[in-house]
C-alpha cells in the first residue's frame, strides 16, 4: 500500500500573533507577502496526516509512505521533518517562486502523484494554518479522479476499502471509501508522535528527490490570485484589580463592570 502525504510549510501561527501584538508584523511593498522574517514550520494538520499513515503501519499493514511538497529549497527542512517522523521517501516539486494559489499547488501535487504511479491513499491536513481555505485537497481529488473524504480522525484498511471516521457537527460519522482516495485529516485524530533521534539522523542523510515542472509536464492554468494582505490593529490591554483581600478585589471588579455597563 502506497500512501502519499501532502505537506505544506507555513508561517508559525504563534509567531504571527506575537509579532502582530507587538506591532512588528509588516507587509512588503507588493502587498502580497510579509516583510517580517517569521519562523517556518510544518502545517499542524499535515503532521497529523503523517501520524494517520504511521498508525496504519503500526496496525501491521505493509505500507510505503512518501511525503510530497512544493516549493523552493527551504521546503527541504519540512521534508526532513517528515522523514524523521517515519516517512520512507521525500519528494519536492521545485517551485521556488510560485504564487500562493491552492489550485496551482493542486496541479503540481497531482502531477507528482501521477509520476509516482502506484498511489493508493493521499493524506492531507484538513486545511493550512496560513490561509485556512482547505481548497487544495478538494482540487487535488478532482484532478486525480480519486474518491474524497474530509475531516477524518481515524483511517483503517478493511479489505479492499478504507473505513474512515469523520468528525461532524452532529458527532462521529463512518464511511467506506474505495481506493485510491484523498482523505483530509482533522485535529480530532490526536497529538502526533515526535521524531526519534535515529529518525532525525537518517533524515539528514536522505536528500529529497526533486522534480521540476518541466519533468512533470505541468502548465499554468486558471486559479486564484492573492490581491492584498493587510494587518488588523491589535491592542493588548491588561488592568490589575487592587484590593487588600479577595473580597475587596471582587467588589472593585464588580464596580468596574457595572460602571462600564457590562452588568
């Protein structure tokens, strides 16, 4: 069974929030990217997608796990993390200057998956923590002609099909899906395992296989264009309630809430 993990490198959400709170988050002259240097990490949902694949291996299935991403050489750091987690192979589609377009990304990933040729299951995070659109997995499934199941937190092999548990507003839902299929993994799956020391050493010795757009035969097509990024003003206010004892502090807090019309 060949499983492909589609992983994305994103700006650390905690870093964005901290810089914004302290007024140090800035957009460059193009208005389409941050000029502030921010830490980059693997999208958290994609980490959980790797965990879902590893659990299938833990169940005793003979699986090969390939991590796939698109971008420039900085993405190699992300792929080394995937290798350290337990992925067998890592592949990067070389696209250093590609725009943040989910449909373009789906075309690149679909071409790379076709190039692999024997894929049974594609696991993606339910969405990315930078744009939170969740568009790429759906577009990818459409381009590949695969079945598509969303917000999964448990994936198991049952004969020639997959039994998948989904998280819905009304509770758990179970579906059976034929393979090949694209499945998006949600945070209900749980906390992913940490890379082992042996895995991290192996990852440093295992370079990613790089595929160019020309090798994959990818051509530009219609997609979505990012027009502008802007930063909301964030104000942090903290006031300490004075008082000789908890009862006095509670009375002072109650008085402030009443004065501001909250109570």
